[in-house]
C-alpha cells in the first residue's frame, strides 16, 4: 500500500524541523494536491504580528549590514551545504505540497544550491565603477550598500527556488528578509527557515531574525507592501497580484521587483529539428502540469509542418503518464487545486467557442482522488490568436496556431500582454538571430532550439510588459537589492565646479 502524503511528511518532518509544526492547529488548512487531504493546520499571522516581525528583521539588518560581504557569503555557503544534505527531504516536501513530480521537486532544491554557489562568489564581487571626473584632482566612484528589509512574496509553484534566488542574493548584499510564502505552500517555507537557522548556527555570529516568515493571504501581502521600513518588495505571482501590490509600494516610493504572468510561446520554423522540438514542447508545456510561469502556452508553427507536428504531439500527449507525482515514471502530477481545474475547463470551453479544436484536457483519477485534480494535458488547435489565447491560464493547455511568414509569426508572438519567456526552433541562422534581435521577441527570456522553461540561475530571470519588468537570480540582478551611492572625492587644493560654473565671492 503506497504511503499517503501525510505519512510521507511524518517520516521526513524531523529532518526539516517540521516535527512540531501544525501541532497547535490554526485557521489555515494546508493540503496536498496529491490527495487533497490536510497536511497541517497553521495559524495565519495577524497584521500586528507582521509589524512585529518587520521590527525584528530591521534590527537584524542593522547588525548584518556591518558584517563584511564575504563573511555574509559564508552563511550562504553553509546554507548551500545544508541544502545538499537535505535535498531529498526538501525536494520530497516540495512534491507533497505542490504536486510536482519528484525529479522537479529535487530540481528546485538544486536550483537553490546553484544560486547559493552563485551568491557566495558574488559576495566578493559587489563591484562599483570608478568614473573619470571632468574636474582636475577629483575622482568619482560608485559604492553599493545594503538596502534594508526585503519582503519576498512567493507563489505556490516554485515555493523554494524563487525565494532562494531572492534570499541568497539579498543576504550577501547585506539585507534581512521577511518572507510571505503562498498560503498553498507554507510548509516548504518553514522548512527553509529551519535549514537557514541551522546554517546560521553552524557559521556563528549571525544576527537573529535575519529571515522571518509571515503566513497569510493578500491582506498580509498588502501590509508588507505598505510598510515604510521595507525598501524592496520582490513579488512573484499573477498579474492580478502584481496590480494589487505594485501601486501600494509605489505610493510610498518603495522599490518593487515583479515577476508576474507569462504567456510563453515557441515558433517552430520549417527547418526545425522536429525530434528535438517535440521533446522540448512536451517538457515545457506538460511538465509541472503547465504550472510554471515559464510554461509553454502557445505554439506558432509554420503551416507547411503544422499537420506533421500536431500529429506527433497528439500521439505523445496521449501517452504522457499522469498520476502520483512521487511514483516512478509519472510525468504529470495534479493541478494545485479545484480552482485551477475550474479555470482550465473554463479556458477550454472559451477556446472551443472561439473556434478551437481540443485534444485532451479531461479530469482523470477522480474516483481514487475525489479531492484532487488530475488532468490529461490539453492541445488546442486555434485558427488564430483569439482572446483566450492571449490570457495566461495556469494549467497544461497548449494552443497551436499556424503561420506563413516569420514576420507574421513574430507579430503574433509579441501580440500578448505578457513578456516573460520565448523560443524559436530553427536551424536557419538568420531566423534565429532575427528572433533574438531588437525586432524579434519582446520577452525577457529568448531561447533558440530549447523551450521557454527551465532556465538556469546564471542568467537574469524575468520579463517585460505585464510580466512586471523585474530581474532576479543571476547576471547583475543583485543591483536591485542594493542602494547605489555616487561618490565624488576632491583630492586637490582647488574647488572647481562642474560644467565650468563660476561661483566666487569678490
Ligand atoms: C516560476 O515558474 O516562477 O525557468 C519560476 C524555469 C524555472 C523557474 C520558474 N527555473 O522554469
């Protein structure tokens, strides 16, 4: 008899510091999408508790900013070691709480380890520029300083990796953190804090309350967004969430780092290697049950190969194993909840009404799991890019549309409100370069001969338009977590003014 999610949780809880979590009960029912049953009950934080947490974190920040950056890196290095030791348990918990298949749960923890490694190196590379001054005997430079308390709002679908992109970088930059996880995945957050505490105990000299977790819904997010002591709010989730949070932060001139919805497409050109394309499409559209912000949602296929590609995809879709995400061989786990299922069905109905032909998309395993929502992935042939195609539905629906010229394909590609990830499959160098050029994809992530999802941590991650414009993770995304001071130093005995201005008495 396979174990239930809650039995599996009991077996790993101690290693993640969760053995006593939930014993006191609470108003928040945390369920596993695997069977829809309760994993734990937790109390949500009150707004007073949020304010008190921010005060504690602020105090921690004042101490932490004095610690030299390479020493801050030592905490993140040891955190990466702890994550290596607990990868199996934390990855399993990710699967239990989000329903993603185990290899993806483990992959998420690997993504955390990778960003820790990146941040450790970065802790010795928070470089500022030295700038040539126009004035004799002067030097200019930029220095980067810690920003303060960073609020991190995360979504259910990448409950630990996205936090770690923010946390690892923000910590080496000298900041302290308040984390509001999704109400659908608070256990992974509590486990991460426990592992970070363990790393802090091993390293020593780390201020207490460097990372506090607050639990709750939009009202908790709003309290953080409005808090005057939080200079940066990094929020990942839907465009709707971003629309609520961003004006609150902007209203007090705070900084936001937004990673919102995507409506990611792939153009498949006549010269494409179709074997590779089919594999890439499956991983990107069907993987994580279509619940990545980078999931492939639109396929724009040259008319000459559309039939052939669709036939291959329909066959592949028909044999994708859907089921228990912890079972060997499963590729598609459950949707997060009933709401996600209802939204998926509504989108498929809308697509039909707008002229689409739907393959797949039905609920399965309902008798065995009446409270869980497993679906077969859906492939929908659309005559053109209609309204429903332009909206992000967080479910495994792939809309397929034909094109005749690359210009038309790029126009259709960019004609959506979101701008996160994109890709082209072609072996024609001119097409590939065109797609990556200023006249090509308008997204933050533009790939060639790989799908739009599954980015590595080394690049800056995020997108344009309604995706919110933020960049997290690698490259120079760290600059969002620091404040920049421009310094001008006069080492001469004169006081020349810039722009040749004369200002002298007498
Ligand atoms: C998300 O879905 O919010 O590129 C993040 C990817 C992952 C991260 C996804 N590395 O698909």
